[in-house]
């Protein structure tokens, strides 16, 4: 695997959120997960969902694209309700 270093600027809330995820994992599993690993996993997940950048001009566009794709994936995984 060819890893590349990426520098990013996050605000305090975003850093605190990543730290909270890492602490939750540490306290519940005993395994430390770094901020960099969490960000890499998010990128991998977006790739698995086949999220692309077409038509995205804002954060809101990006959020809507993710929600749209997640909604489609959930619908395809959930079987129709069978009446009793």
C-alpha cells in the first residue's frame, strides 16, 4: 500500500469529534484509533458507496449526495414488510 501524507485543517469541533470517536473505541474495545485512521476509513467508505463529485458545489450538496446514496443502499438491503 502506497500511503500519502495529507495535511488538513479542521476546526475545534471537528477535531473534538474525531477524538471522541477514538476515545469511544478505546474505552469500549481497548484499541486506540487515530484521527488519521478515522479519516482514512471515512474516505474508504465514501469510495465503497461510489460517491462522486459530479454536481457538488457546496457542503450541503455533498451531504445530500451521501444521504441519497445511503437511502438507496438501505432500500436495497431491507426486504419488503410481510403482513401477518
